[in-house]
């Protein structure tokens, strides 16, 4: 185990890591990290003792900061801008610490200490349901839609939904009473995690886990991002077009000019909204796609949406379709989703439309 030195902030200070943490398991590292492990803190008094340590070495995941030098982009957004260590949001992954070192043969590495979400991710949850011949129930789909809307409303506009149902803007220290819209840029089922609360909100426990948006390696401030980012499959049409243009220009020009042209593409909050819609469509249609095969593929799209509305409710289906609109200007803002769409979806749930709240079998959460 490597020894780290330097400033560690206020969270569970540690010296040599082997004296404070023990490795529990290894996680898939994805395209950004060179390694990702779950470790248990031996001495912490906090209720959660497991944390993810993600090691970042790739240049594409690093940025040059005028004050701090070369740092992890994810740490810059979560610690520097959102300040998750002091102001956590229940639907956004919490980053506690970032340590830089030259421990790998002189190559700078950045180790991120992130909260561990014990429920896995949305991709695996959906696959487990399909493998057992089950679909994601309406009440869970509503919970996911509401949670992702809350995460984006906070990232894009700084809004949170109060217990009384009103929107309230939150200002962070140093923001000068002005919120800088932050784009996630890589919303997909694999980056949506499930976290069971340490203390259930009711005596009978929580029906569903918290939905947590994670992996901010491609995130950035809206006005500072140039060029396409994220995963092509879940990218908005305008982002896909930028990806396609970049590939085409590189093939034709074989020069740096292609990067210069595509870097002029400015991403907006509406790109994230489209990705939210893509995730919900994945939940709506993946079960039917696997079960129906070519017969389902041949159905008209209107018929597919009508079927989804019967299962998941007409209002949620309508809002997901708006999020999935081809034109960015036609998509709702995350603020509208949180203030209007969420209220309509909850009202439809309370009216008993669809399947209602369902207790799922234990194998779903394995």
C-alpha cells in the first residue's frame, strides 16, 4: 500500500493508508480510473465505514487549475464547486477527499475517496429483473425519475425541493449569490447508484434505496465546456452530431483541425435532460424489448409509448417524451421537471394509477 502525505482536509484524517483502511473488494474501473477498490475505515466513528478509492491517471480526466495545478476534474466539480464534503445532496455522490501523489513510477496519480453505495447500479438492477422475468415496477420508476430530476435541478440551477413542496435556491460559499450551472455529461444506468439509508426513515424500513448520480469525470461548468463528452448511446442528438463530426473530420483531415472545429460545440443543460429521458426509456422499454424480440421492434413508436403509459402512468410517460425531444429548446428544464413534472407524477401515483408501491423480492437487491 502506498503512503500519502500532504493535506487531507477534515474528513477522517489518515497517514499511511495500510494503518487505517483494509481492502474489501475491487470494482470495475470504467474508462476513467486505472483502479477502483472498496475499503473499510478501521477507526472512523461515522456510521458508514466503507468507501470507494478511485485512482485517476488519464490526462482526459485531469484539468489544469491556476491555483492547485493539475487536479482531477471530478474532484474540482464535487469538492471545489459543489463542496459535497460540507453540503451533501442526497441524490449526488459525495466526494470526501482527493490526494495527489507521484507514486507510480513518477506518473502523477490522483486518489479520490468517495462514498460507497451498497445497492449497486441501475444497469445491474434492471438486468436482474429481466433475468427473472420481471420489469422495474412503476413506483420504483417514479422514484428514479423524481430523484434524477432533483439531482439535475440542483446541478443546473441550485434548486432543492422543500418538504412543503416548494423550490428553494441554495447558495454555496464563494458563489456570490449566483449559481453556475454544472453539467454531468455522462448520465447512464451504470452511473446511477443505489444507496440504502443507514437509518430507515420509517419503522418498517425504506421501500426503495436512495438514487445517487455518480461519476463526475466528464462534468463541467456549462459555459466552460467545449466539445462532446460522455457516452454516445445516452448522449443527446446535438452531442452525437458533435461526436460524428469529430470522427468524420479526423478521418478526412487527419489533423488537429478536427478537434478545433468540434471544440466549438457548446453543451447545455438540455443535453443532461435528454440523457435523463434516455435512462427512463431504457427502464420503460428494455423489458419489453427482451421479451418481445423482433415483434416488439417492429411495433410503431406511438404504440410502444402507449403501452409504457399503461404500465408507468400517462404523465410520467408524457414528461419522459418531452425530455427525449430532438430539439434542445423543446425539452423542459430540470427546474420545470422538479417543480411541475414531479408533482404530476406523484399525484398520479397517489391516485392509484399503475401498479402502486411494490415491495420487491430480496433477489432484486442482491
